[in-house]
C-alpha cells in the first residue's frame, strides 16, 4: 500500500474526486462523504491501473484508510 496527501479536488465529471493525479475510489469501510472536496487528507491505499471508472482522468487509487484529516 502507499500513502498520498493533498487537497481533494473535484474532477471534470460529477462526483469524481482527486488528490494530485490520483482518482480517489472509496474502498471497503470508506464513505465517499469522508473524501469531501476541499479537504486536506492523507489517505492510504493502492493504485488499480486497470480499474474501470466513469471518470476520464486520474489514476484509480482505492482508499483503504484515511490516515489524517
């Protein structure tokens, strides 16, 4: 797993949330509302390059833990 930190920004498509170039995908036990736009977060998880998403940008990153908010 890896950690990324930064400000959650809204993607081009509705409901898409990113930190830097990573598209945040809530994993088990993670609520989408916890990944709110404008939040400064450190999250832990894994890159899933082959994952299908409706977002046309970012590398899919499955969030397994919110380390700090």
